[in-house]
C-alpha cells in the first residue's frame, strides 16, 4: 500500500447527506501508523469574506489528471526531503462549495513532530502554487470572479524547493487572498 | 495538424464549448502555438486579455509543456491560467 494518498473529490457526485465529503478523520486514519508519534493536518475551508467582499460560495475548476500527478509528485518531493518514513494525504474539492465547506486537506504522519509540521507545510504551499486548480468566488451582489493566481509558466522557484524554507514560500510578487 | 486546447478557469470564458481547435504546423513548438492562440482569441474572444494568455501554461495530461517543447502527437493540450487552489 502506498504511503501517499491523493484525491480529487467532486462535490457534484457526493451526497449532501454524507457526513463530510472531505473528511479530516479519514486523513488522520490514513497517516496514522505505529511508527509515527507526530501528525500534522491542514484543513482549508471556504470563508465568507475575501478582499473586503462578502462571499456566498466558491467553485473549483481542476485539470484532474495533472492535478493528481502533481499531488503525487509533491508527496514524493516531501518524502525525499524528510528523508525518513512518512505518510502524506492530499485531497482537494472540485465543483461548488458553500461557506464553511472543506476545500482541501493535507495531513502528514512521521516519527516526530518536526518532520510532520514541515512536510504538511511544504505540501499545502506546493498544492496552492503548483496544482492546476482554479477558484471562482461568488459574491452576494451576484457577481463572480476568478481569483488571481500563480503562473505555471516558470520553472519552480528555489524558495519552494526545500521543506525547510517554507517561510519563503509566499515571497513572490503578487498578493494572495489566503 | 489539428490541435484541441481544453480551457480552464478564467479562460473558459473564451469559448462556451470548453475547448478551442486550431490548425497548427506539424513541427510546431508550444511558443508558436501560444502566438496562434493569441491571434485566434484576439479575433474570436477579444474580452480575453493578451496578458492572461502570456501567463498561461500549456500542458498534456502528464506534465507542463514550456515554450521550447513541441506539440504532443495526440494534438490534445490543456491551457492552464495562473493557479489558485487551496
């Protein structure tokens, strides 16, 4: 069984009655292991304000085959940089979400907390900056807009190439709403 | 060769079908295809900014294809605007 789990969860095919389409408990279960004493998890949710505008919901567009390959490649980079045993879970929503819905889950399990924090931070920053995913916000006035994003034209920046330098991961020129 | 470019994000507004088809030379680079697409959009979807097209990446199902790469034999490509996941 693989130590890296990747998924795209299509909100249009998940039942509204199911407990949680993107489930933090499932992520914790996947990265749990008798070898591991440290687990870190990031849960990204839809919030009701962005850049001063009232948001009623968002839609995610994904290029699914490349998104899954990108998640897997991010996991393998995290593993090679951690240099020891690790389990990593990356799942992202696709389609229409309401305020408070879970948009993304990244969880890392490792022997100790330091590697878990670093692997989790590395993976969520890389997902945001490298995965072919686009967010469209819907506003209370009926307007909608695609978020400004990170161009994939350039080769990956050095600042995002190592787990340890996560503090530089947002050190590029444009502003993010996250 | 006929090239089919699948649209995502803000570029979906360029064609409601979700893709654009262009005729390109057989040994065409991604850079040349980008120029062809820019000309096509200027004609058919003038509301799409030229700057956005310059900031988009082209990709196959497997990988990002930078400007020096040649078109995949399948003629199937995706165009990826700047990304905003998470």
